[in-house]
């Protein structure tokens, strides 16, 4: 049996571990400093979205969407996935041509999931939306899922596939023996493996820096607020073309508002906190688009820490410094939907050294070139 | 120096009084429309029951607190009807929402949190039916508006509040049909020597008992409520006596409250370290005897820090104000602080004995039937929580949504921890405590 160590028990670590274990011939161990899903994996907004993604990750996202539709077959649970659509609203006449150009560019590459709809169709789909909307771009079978439920489904499936998950173990550093065996230094001593995956989220860039690999990320703490339960008025997840907003009504009636508004984070203390000015901004945008929530009461808010790369798409691929080490991090606030496909891609890279999954444009090499150019 | 006092119960009133004496004009924020706190709850304007009828033996103290509030209002920045829903220790800011819904940032150099306490719930099947309320809530209904929660009322709880409410209802002409005291006589007797630390308080308890007996109200010691029955509202209470026999009593109102729990959310957001208190079986914010915490500029006083009752709250409020004055470099009288420390020490002995005599019925909470609606905001049963493999309460919350609703675990938290600890076979402190998030109570969005 080959040995593989996965650093980080978030969704990407769990998904990578699951897919690798299912390939056979691998003894896979996940090393998690706290507990699985502790940071952004367990507390993100749960958007299952192809809509409006960076073209470099649309291919992976399209594969992930098929996997979400089949999630019960993959992990034995649907993760609370509700395929009620994702909509990006045009709030002004200037927004519409931008959305149309975007959908056309996507179609040009052969993908047909993005559709432009007029004002009447928006009002039909979103009866409670403010009348100032002009139209929208929609992906009808995108949707949203329950992050913690998804984490637990991947955890369960991984364990059933033979993955060992160790919680409460901290990784201190990485090394490579002349034989090619990799050594992961932990607070419980060194562990050896043929392959290692760096899925350490906001802390992954620091691990790479420890072996002299330049993969810059900045920590990110996106804020979410949730209202008390309201009567059901909105099924799709709603965003805006011109403003930062992610808006959805959960299956219990609460309204979850996010959109990448940033709180403060502390990587050393592993905590993040809310920034109220930004939070107020998110609440105001939400109330302008859905007047029904203007008088709703906020019962809770939270943040989760993750990593953002300079170009806002993840780093997926083998280390340029340490062969046998594979990176998968820097999902920049939109990695939740990608997790089934990204895990499969990283697992293939680890087991076979190559993959047919469309991750070439996400390779760590792009930062090497950037560094050389600088 | 900008000083903020949160809360206008006995602790807040005495803190503000002492600050004003030192020439400080604090911002004074109170969530309810007027001062006095829940213990000296005032009736709304237009109600005319006199202080003696409302507060009994504490009438003079209640009157003194109300008079002090009235006198101080003009000397401070008084903000009633205002909720403090967040505290940020870094920039030293409080976020408030006023009676008209407007939000504000209130800066502080030093803040004294006198946030008070709430009922400590014990969920039983049927506890969410109309007609069932908290013991403290039932007392407030009586004090504020002269209301009994029903015509045939069952009171379920433990300790002084249970007896006091039984007596107040009886005096008001609505004697309870059933009083269930969870503590057995044995427990109470074993703690009796400690209760002698406060002979007046202990004797008052005995006097209430005797008076209730004269009026024909019987207190069932060692008795616990099992289930509230009724189609649309409470119609009967199923309960178990000290010998284990089950009874069914027809009632139309049930008040349940097993002691009080401090409102510690602001201290939590401030980052004050918490420690598990084995006597109260609660996580409490750590502070020194003057009310100072490890967080610069944050002071705690009264039942919001640890349950001690209104006498302790008044002393602790004064002491925390003295700490603020002292820390600002002004002189304080060492004789005064020393006297307060001595009195607080004596009261703490009595309080410890009370906790031993009237403990939270943790085993009963831990054994609640699976179908019990543990988290009423999110409709999560005890069985739902037991079915998880959550090793601690935050993951119990993530897996089941328990504590994610409007109350944020303020109501179901302690009982939920008992259920989870019993399911895991560990001590209740080993399942940890819920991470606090702002807002501490719901705030209107825009």
C-alpha cells in the first residue's frame, strides 16, 4: 500500500482523501488541527454555483455540478442540496449588456448553463424582489446546500472508504528524504508518505512558504448574517451584477445574507470577527433588493477563515519545489461547489501524476512565472 | 474618561451612583424602559400597587433603588429602552439599538457590565404549550401587571425564588395549586449550617414556608415535573414525588425555573475568559473580587457575572465603580472597599450553601425523554442531539441546529449541555460551551 497524508480536514481535504482511497492501493490519512469543517468548510454560505465563475474554473465547476446532482451516489447524502437556481440581477440598464456579454462569452466556450432572462421572468421567479430590477443572468439548476451537512457526508464517506481522520494534530512542516519519501512534521512526531496533499485552507500558503515555495494568499473572513424565520418568499440564491450580495432563504425560512463582505481575521489565534460597517452594507443591499427583509431581525452573524489568491482562483497542482506534494487551496471564497470535482482531480494527480480534469490553468506554476517576471 | 454602565438593576444603579459621586458622568444604558432590574421590576405607568404589596420585605430596598434611578437620570447620559447587542474590545465600542430602532456606536474607555440574569429552563415534554412560562417570568407578570399566569397554577423549581413566588401569589389571592421543589429535604438539611451565614435570609425562607402551610399550600420536596399535557394549552401536569410515585394534577398554568443563569453574552464577546463553576454548573466569566476582568476596560458586576442575588449585586456594583475610579488613578477609601469585600465574602458563603441546598436538577435534565423539544426555536428534540456523535456543544449546534435560533442557546444551552454530556458519558464541563456570536439578541436589520 502507498501512503498518502492529507493536511487539512476541510471539504477539499476530505474530498481528496475520499477519491484517493476509492482508487485502491492507498492508505490515506487526514491530519486536521482542530476538527473537520472547523473553518470556512463548515460555515460558508453554501452556494452551489456555476453562474458567473472565472473562466479558468468553469470547466471544473461544470463537472462539479454533475457530481452535486449525483451526490447521494457519491457520498450517501445530498448535503442538503436544493437545485433552485442562482440568479445575478441587473439592477440598472447598464448592468444588462454586461451580463449578456458574459453569457455570450461562456457560450462561446461551449457551455450553455448561463441564461439571460427579462424582467418579467425575474419577477415570476422572485415575486418579492424590488421592482427596480431590469433582468438577470440565471443558472436554473444551480442552487445551495448545507455546508456542515456536506462536510459530515464527505467525512462519513471517507471513513467508510478506509480513510483515517486524525483530529487535533498540528502540522509543523514538510520535508523530503533523498529516497523521495515525504515527511510531515507534526506535534505528535514525524509521519511519512509517498504523497502529501496541502489542503490547509488559510494556512496552506504558510506551509508552502516553509519549503520555500511562493504561493501567495491573503486570509479572508467573509461574513454572513442570518435573520429570524420569515414566510417563504424566495427559492433561488440571488446576487447582483453591480453589488456584492449573496442572498438566500434557507429551508427553514431564515434568510442568509453574505456576498464576500469582509470581517477581520486572526490566523494565529485561528479566529475571525465581524466588521459592522461591512455587515451593515450587506444588510442595506439586501433590504434594497428585497424590501420584505428591511424590518426583519438579525439573530446571528458569523465568519469563517479561508485563503484568497491574488487572481481569485485556486491553486491546484503539484508543488514545483517538492515533488510528491500537491496543493489544493486558495479557493478565494467560492470553493464549496468545486469540492467534489477538485478532490477527484487532486486524487488523480496524486495517484497517477496526471488528470483529464480541467485544472491546468489553476496550476501553482502561474505564481512561479509571476515571481520570475517580478 | 468615558465610562459606560450597561444595565440599571441593583448592580448598575449602585455602580452609577458611585461614579457620579466621583464626578464621572457615565453613559447609562438599560434595555427595558425603566430602572430597577427584574428583581425590582416596576409596574408600567398608571398601575398603582404600592411597594409593600409588590416587593414585600424588600420594599424599602426597591424604593431606594427606584429613588436613586430617578435622582441619577439627570446626572448621566441615560439611555433607556436601548439594547447593547455587541461589544468590540479592540476599538472599545458598544453597538446599541434604541427604542426607535436606530443603531449607534458607543465608545468606552471603561465599561461595567451589569447584565443581570434570566430563568434557567428545564425542558420537559409539553413545555412549549401556551400556559407554560418561566418562574421568573411568572413573577415579573405578577410584579409588573398584577397577573397570575392561570387560575390553577403549578410552580416547578428550586430555591428561594420558588418559595417567594408561591408566597407572593398566595398573598395576591391566587395561591398555586401545586408547588414542586426539586431539592429533597436531605439536601436542604445538609446545607443548613451554611445557610446560617445569612440568618435573616434563611429565616425568611422558613417564614415563607410556614406562611404557605398556614394558607394550605403544600410544597412537595424532591418532586419533579415530567410532562405538560393538553391539546392546545396546558391542562395538566404529570409529576413525580420524592418516593417515585407519579401524579397527575389538573392545571392551566405552569411556571418552570431552576434557579437563574447569568446573561454573559457581552462578557463573552469582550473575550473575557470563562471558567466552569461546579456549584452553579455553569460557565462563568472570570473576574477578581472588585469585578475587573482580564480584558482591559471591562468590568463585571451583579447577577450578570455570577448569581448572587440583589444584595450582592448592589455591593458588587459599588465595588466595580470603585475599581473603575481606582484604575483611573483617583483615590478610593480602602476602608470602604474592605468593608464591601467582607460583606461579599459572607454573602458568598451563604450563596454556596444555597446552591448546595437547591442545585440544578442536572440528572433530571440529562434524562429527559427523547421526544422532549429541547431547542424550541429550531424544534430540535433531545433525541436529535443524542443521535449525533458531537463530542462538544458547538458541533452539536452545527449538526442539529440546536441553539441556532432566536435565543442563540440562552434558553436551551444549560439543559442541552447536560443531555449531550450524559450521551457522551462525560462531565458537563467536558462538552464545553457555545461560542458567542453577535448580536446577543435579535436586532432589526435596517
